[in-house]
């Protein structure tokens, strides 16, 4: 007998960019009956996407209520909920950060644990924003099968997925990644969201952890290990990556442009690689004879991907002036306020106008895919084109 269908939801990371996910979820909530339970038995969050994942998990009895909670958080977002933006806090922390770089180069680690930005406001917010005890209540009531939050261990080098779920889920260990049971709380979310160099590492289970998107080479695998048979991915990568066709020699990249490139490598490349692997596996299974399929451990994974129809960094440029002046001053120093540095800025622009623009973009994109999403949620057979490039 085939195992029961379990739909997984993958919420990737990306700093302030994850407001886009809230718009998509808002549309999905409107597609469903008003009092519908959570349609995703398995919810996996990484980096700032872990806040969205945990919020849905705490409100699994009412999907629309969970989405409304997310809207309340992101529609009123401000950078001072995430990191200190007062002049004293910004310049003191950045000065300590640069001093830490120098001391580390001289073999002195006393200041090396300081980050560019002080995220104590985010730590305080995560402590109070969610009723974490409801995660287990919803699992016990059958409204949720599992929630996972992924972080990257600086000590072991592993991508660690902390999961809270049904008793029959077993831990797993693969090359450089593992899944271990946990009672998900604010420190898991804080660790998963600790963008390298930007925010400090978090001590958890006697190890220091950073952003979960680092070294997450197979972001969909956690949902599969937890029992998902079909997966909905809300990605943050623009559908069409534009390339310059100019014959002119480009300017030397600024520190912000290089940093933005690194951010994209951390937050986007793992998902692209994982989707490509799933395509290849699905293709291989499709060409196998029926009798051969019965003797392979491979299985077809149905995936639906929703991506932004506009480049998020271009939207960020329109709202750069909403950042507090101390943050603008700091980012201008590394070139992040210029066109070429907008990518980096988009990860840090936790301002309500920018977040509302992303929410609206996600909402409109989901409306355009309404029929595909409804078919997917209703467990009807999807054509191969549902896995978008």
C-alpha cells in the first residue's frame, strides 16, 4: 500500500525578501475555505523563512489566521525590530566588527565574535512574537505532522535540520547534513537567521550556528525525510535572470556588489541545484520500465515552484530611502546604496513599504498561478510543466 500523501511547504531564506512568501500565502489562504486547517502537514523553514514557517505551525488549526499573523508582522515591519539602527548602536558595532577583523588577523580572537549589525531586537522579538507551545499542540491534534528549521553549524560544518513532529519520524544523517529532533523555540529561529558577518552566530546545543542557507545543498531533502510526497516551494529567485550584453568593460565590483553576489550564492544556489537533481531523478524514473521501477529506491517527487515575476533588488532600489540614515550611511560606505549594490541592500531592507511591495508581488504572482496551485493542493495529477525552470 502506498504511504498517505503529505504535502510539504518549503520557505527559503533571504532576509527581508521573505515578505514575498507572505503574499503568496495570503493568496493561497483566499483560495481555501475560510476556516480551513493548515493544508501543509510538513512545513520547512530556513533563515528568515523559518519565522514564516513557525508562524504557520503555531496557527495550524486555522491557516487563514496564521497568514493574518504573518501579515500583521510584515506589513508593519521596521528595521528596529530586527537590528539596532540608532547611530550609537550602528557605529559602535561596525567599529567593533572592523576591530575584530584586525584582531583576528593578529591572532587575537577576543573581538572576533562581533557582527556588523546588532540583532538583539530580533532576538527579543522572537521571544515574544509566537506561542511556540502550540506547535506540539497542533502536532498532537493532527493539524501538523512536522515543522523543521535548518541552521548551519560552524563547528561541525554540517547543515542541521531541527525538526519537531510526529513520533514515527526518525533522525537522518547524510554527507554534511543531518536531521535531529528538537522542541522548536526562538533560538532555533535566531540561529537559522544569523546571516554570516551581518549577524552573530548563536550558541545552540553546545555548538555555534549560523544562517541555515549556508551549506544547505539539498533544501528540499528535509521535507522528503520528514515524509513529504509532494512539495510546494516558494522561491525568492527572479524567474528571468537578466544578463548584460554590453561590450564595454565593467567597473570593478564594489564590496556591496561582491557581498550581494555571495548572498545570492548562499540563499539561491542550493535550491537551484536541488531542483535540477529532482528533475533528473524524475526524468530517470519516467524512462525506466515498470518492472524496474519496483526495484529502485528512487521515487518521483512532484514539485510546484512559485517565483517572483520581478527582480526583488530592483524593487529594493525604489525604497532605499526608507532606511534610517545611520544604516544608509553605513551601506553607502560599501557601495550598497548604488544600483550595483541593491542586491545586498534588499536582504537588509526590513521596512514596511518595501515589505508591502513584496507582499503585493507575491499575492499577484500566486493569483496568476491559481489553477496550478489549486490542482496541487487538491492532490490532482500535475503536468511536468509545473516544475518551472
